[in-house]
C-alpha cells in the first residue's frame, strides 16, 4: 500500500474515533442534562405558539439523526389557548422524533432540522364563530428575524408522518377533510427573502373530502399516492402546489392548486385533471348523492376531464366548480336508450350567472358538438344547455337525417309503422327534465319526410310514397306539402294546429287540426279503416309501451280534425262523383260532414251528416238535397239502396229529392239491413217505370192489352217515411202515359207489406189533349176504378189482389 494511502486511512480512523468520542460525550451530556434540554426544546418549540406544547419525556436516539442528534419526545400535545372550550388537540403524538444540530445543542441553542411522528393525530378545528385552533401558531412580523433572546425561530427542514390521523373540521364552513396518512415525507428549503419550498411524497386514505358536509364527501374511502412541490411566499401569504400526478384509487390525476393565507379566511383554487378515466370511476370520486345520479348514465370508454374548484375555508358553502370533459367515439348509456358513436365536449359550472352564488339552482351543463347514433339513427346537437339542476331545463338544437323505418323501434308498433323513406329533422327544443328524461319539450323548427311508406295501424290504413313537412313555430304546428297515396288515391294536404305543444301534453282532446285537402281522385273504399273502431297494435304480455307511443296514440284518439276537402273525382264502389267539396270534422264522437257537395249523374248532391263509431258498427245521420240527378245512375251507384224489387233497371228520369235519414253502416262500408230510418221526399221529372214487376202483375188482370213495360210520366212526387224494413208511402198520385193510380200504405223489405192502390181503368191517352188542369184532374178517376191491395204472398213475394173491403165501402 502506498505511504500516502496509509496516512489517509489513519487520518480517517482518527476522525471516526473523535466523532465516536464526541457522540459518547454528547450522550453523557444529554443523559446528565435531560431536564434542562427538555426545557430548552420545549421553549424552542413554543417560541411561535399562541398556546402550549407539552412533552412527557425525552430520550436520545443518536443514529437516527446522524450527523445531528435525534431526540424522541413522548406524549407530545399541542393545544391552543381555547382548548378547554372545544377539547380538540391540534397535535397528539405518542412519539415525536426531532433532529437537532449537534453544535447548537452543545451551545444550549436547540436548532430543529427534522420532525417525524407516527401513530399520531392532527386535528385542525374551526368553530361556528370562525375561531380556529390553528391560531396557536403566531404570525411573525415582517421584520421579525430573531427572538428576544437573539436565537432564530425553529426552521424545520424535514418532516415525516407515519400512520397519522389528519382532520380539518370546519364547523362554520360545513367542511370536513379527514385523511389517514400512511406515509408522508417532506423536505423544506428556506430561500433567501423568506418563505419556504417543500417536496412532499404522500400515501394516504381519504376518509372525507367534504366541501359541504350537508351534501356528502368526495373521494370517500379512496387511496391517495403521489408527490407534490409546494412553495410558500411569505410576503403575500400564497401557498402554491405545482401540478403533479396523484393516484386516486387506481386512476391517475394531475392535481395542483393555490391557497391564499394572507386573509383571515383562506381562499383556495384546486385544479384537477383526469387524462384518461372511465365514467364510473370518475363518479365514484364524487359525493354519494351525485354518484347515484351520474351512475344512471355511463360511457364505455375512458374520457378526458378537467375540474377547477375555487372557494374558501369560511362559511361560504360550496366552492365554485368548473368542469370540462371531452368524449370521443364512445358509447353513451342514458335512461331509456344507448347512443353509439358518441362525440361531444361538455362543461359544467355552478356559477352560471355571476353574483347568484354557487348552487344547483345556478348550475348549467353545456354540451358542444354532440353527435351520435340512437337505434341506428344519426343525429347531432350543435349546443345543448341544461340549466338549474334543482328544476332542470334542457335547451338545444337537434338535427338528424335518417331512414324513417328506423323510427319503428322508437315509437313502438301500436300507432304508426314505416317501411321506407327518409326524414330530415332540424328542431330547437326546450324541456323540463324529470327523472333524467325530457318532459313535455317545446320545439321549433322543421321535420321533413320524403318518399315514405306509412301504415296507420289503429285504422289499418296504408299510404305509399308519402311526403310531409312539419314546421313548429312557437306553440303552433304547421303541416305542409303532404302527399299521401293509398292505392289509387292521391291526396295533397296542408294543415295547422294552434297551440299544439301545450295541448299535446295537457289536453289532447282540445287539439284541433285544420286541414286543406285537395286530390285529383279519391277511392273511398281505400279509407274504410275510418269506419272501423280503433285497433291497438299487437304487444306481448310483458312488453311496456313506450311513453312516446302512449302520448301519440292518445293524441290520435282524442284530437279533433277539421278538413276542408276538394276532390276532382270521388269513387266508392259503383259511385262516381266530380267536383267534390266538403268540410269534415273528425273527433272522438265520430265524423261530421258539413256543406258537402258533388256533381253526380248529371246533377248535384248536397249533404250534411254525422257518423258515430262504436266498435265495428257505425251510426249515421244525414240530410241530402239532390238536384237533377239521373235516377238510373243514382240507384245503380248506391246498389238500389237495399231494395230488391225496385232497381236502377226499372227507373228512368231526373230526380229531385230531400232526405233526412239515419242508419247503420259496417266497417266494410255496407248498409246494415233494416237500419234506415227517416223521411224521403222526391220529385221525379221526365220519368219512366221500366219492367216493374208489381205493376206488371197488376196489369195482367186489369190492363191485359196495355204496354206496362214502359210507363212514362212527366212528374212523379211523393214522400216516404222509412223505419227499418218498413217504408210508409204517404198518399200520392202517379200519372203516367198508360196508367194513373193512387198509392198509399206500407212497403216492407221483409214482411208486413200493405199498400192500397186505386187504379182507374180509363186510358190516360184519352185525356192527353185536355189542357185545362182542373178538368183533367176531375176526369182522372172517372169510370171504372180498381181498388187493389198489395200484401205479402205465401212465396215471400208481393201479392196483388182486389181490396174487397174498399169495393164494398164504395
């Protein structure tokens, strides 16, 4: 070994021996002067206190503080001057280890460089009046550098906390922060100019982080682990916490903040950033009442979130909360459905209107650029607001373009069903939120439907190639450019509903939809569904109807529809009319028709009536006026009105008539047998009775040599009263070219026919040249007159016989 190495080793050995001797000397000194040293240390620790710190005993533990001297203080308690009132020890430590400077100790000036404690409790208490036990720490004056005896106040360079219960209990501010610190290590530097800088490592369990104990705790029972850089500026009293990673549970957060201690009540700002966190993990860090509500929603993939808390430790209630979140290509689950391909930026603040406090009432959620697909229907919301979380109101602009058949799963299968076509939606909405669902939204904007095939299930009506434009303006609904096609029928419609949105939710029975309807042709047989009772769509026993479908069905059921109809050609079975005009009112009670008019069979028909619906049977009432109608075409068009013996083949002429009738009609559009009741007044001009068997049968006996197959007359008028299967014929005169007769009685469609017929045998042709009306009338019944009776025959046909009673009376 070189000589110089030996010399260095010897010097090093001597130094070690000297240090050991010195430590032995210090140990002897400490043991010999425990009492005085404990007094000195207590005095040193109490220099900046407005209260008392008591120490039960002291033992040296040299190697812990090497090269300084470490002392273990046992049963250390720190109490403020009003401890006897609130009974909360600011510090209660079974063991408190401090490291002191060796040379200062020998000089009698104890300089503490490190403090560590374990199995201790720290309780920072503020009462309802704002008094805090932290007043135990005196604030140094701006020029206070040394104490009165010339020694410097204690500057702690390191501190260690193990298994320490740390509580901040602010009764005045309803705040409770409670942490069980498993391990906390800190290193403090004191730069020139005052203040300090600290590096801190933390591992703890959060028992409570309640900014308002009335609303619960954040990060309750969550583990915390991370490092912080903290600095204190003595001149302005600002404590800055530099942003750094903190593990909360299994999630990584970046947390920083600032605390202003210059005021009587400390202000704070805490910034929290979660770069990649799941929704449920984020909600688990919030108060239980908020977590319960947020867990009604979910996002499948992690999101980015950022939160800023601003407040103070005083009685100001909740802090100001501002949150930002970014959601990309996610799956959002909401009450009632799932939104795929979800993207949006969201913000939250509880200070929406400045100066109105930090509260749920003053809170707002804003969503920007919201996009997604609901049941394969893409949609977007440029901006959506949810104001006032106590009575939340949602507003926004909803846009969507999709194949309309995708609506079927949304509206259910009970009212409408779509098979093709497209829809384009652009609506601004405003709605209350009840149980996290939009309730009774008010909307403005438009909905456009093109090329749609629609089935209206309750009426079994099908429409092809349908187009609709819905405009919502304020509370009114304007329906424009509708094109409906059902079979051969094509209908164009424009409509309006005043105060629609209010009545839709509150009083659907008061809804009045006013239509202007025009059509080149309508086949009424394609709309027979309106004659049947409403039928509900099929649904399983356990299937719940959607709320939307319920509301829609109720509106269709209870609303009233007023139609102003113009149709070029109107078809029903054999009936053809042109230039049809009418006003129709559809309501719960049925269908009313006013001022109806058509051109038919060379003349015109005017009609007013009502159709009431009860299941498959419909009752109708109607008043009609017929003018110059070709009677043959008229009877043919209406299947002879149920008559079997008198048909369109037996008639010729032009009919003028007034009716007041009621009856029944099936859901297939057929008259119910024997249901017609009412009066019919008619006048047949230039008429003829062709091949009418009852007259021919009479003629076989009375007029065997006359042509009864073609009986003409200039004017035939009469009045019928119809009651079911019986038609009462008021006394009327029939003046024809070949036969005159007086007729009165009852004609039955089944049994009960009893018609009196008086037939003069005088040939009317003999009087054809007489122009005097009175003379012609007086000669009409001269000569032989047959008194006949038309009654039921045994074969079910009408039997004509002499009315012997009438003959005898004559």
